[in-house]
């Protein structure tokens, strides 16, 4: 994620020969879902707030929630990894993915839809984008925003009512390739460009 604050310069890699930026590390904390130690950053504090919301307000058990799922990407011979912050699973199926990022929600809608189409062998029905203070609920198949605000995140009870009416379709290889390219552009290339711009300010 890109910030114009909270970063420190570190040595660049040998291939690019430039300076990259890393988030300001505040120490260590404990992941609310897994109980494992993780790096404490301002972004991570927002993610932990979302995790607590899902369990304490929305009624999910910790076992319903998978965290930090990686999505391998291969585009034009280039390999990279994108990440989904949370996956909500019910009755053996992924019901929704949740993507956190500071700032504008609109700019995260398209990569969130791509992630929902790539994270499993089937299209995950819903995607949520949130900055920790606000949220949008997207219907993956249509790509439409169908509700707004943190209250829009379905509770476990609501999700269980919906899941029996949903279909979980596999996408064609051509469509999956397109979604990989979209996620690569938004999550990998955009972050690299942001890092370069951030470092140029120092």
C-alpha cells in the first residue's frame, strides 16, 4: 500500500538498483484470528479492528475466517503475489473476500473483484473493500456495489441465509488470465510506482 508518510528508506534490490520503501514498524502484536505474532504497523492495527468487527459484531467464529491468503500471479512471464486480507468461509465455501487499504474505496473495487475471481477455483460471490472506517459490498458476478458502510458487511446469520441460494461457478482460463493481469497492474505495478514516487520525496 502506498503512503506519503510512515515509511523509511531501505537498500534497494540488485536488479532495480534503487531505494524501496517499507511501512513504519511499530513492534510486534498478536493476530486476533490466529493468535500468532505479527508485525505491528498502522495498517495492521486497522486490519485487527476489522477482524474484531467480524467476530464480535458480525457473529463469525475465528474458524470461519482465513487471513492473509496469497494469490500467485504470472503475467507475461513475470511472477508476483497479491494478498487477500480476509476470506469468510461457511459450509465449506468461500462466501466473501475482504480487502483492506487506506484511502479511497473506489480505487480498490476492481482489484478486489479480480481477487474474488482468483482466490478459489470458483468465483467467490462477494467482495468487500474497506479502509477500516468505511466499506463497500460488491457483488462479484455483476461488479456492482450493492451496499455501503461497515454495516453492509453481512453478518454470519445473513450469510448463512444467502449461501444456499448462490452458485459458485468456475471461470474460463481466458477470464482467469484477464483477472490476473488486472490484479497484477493494480496491486503489483501500481505499488512499485508508488514506492518509487514516495522515495523520490526524500
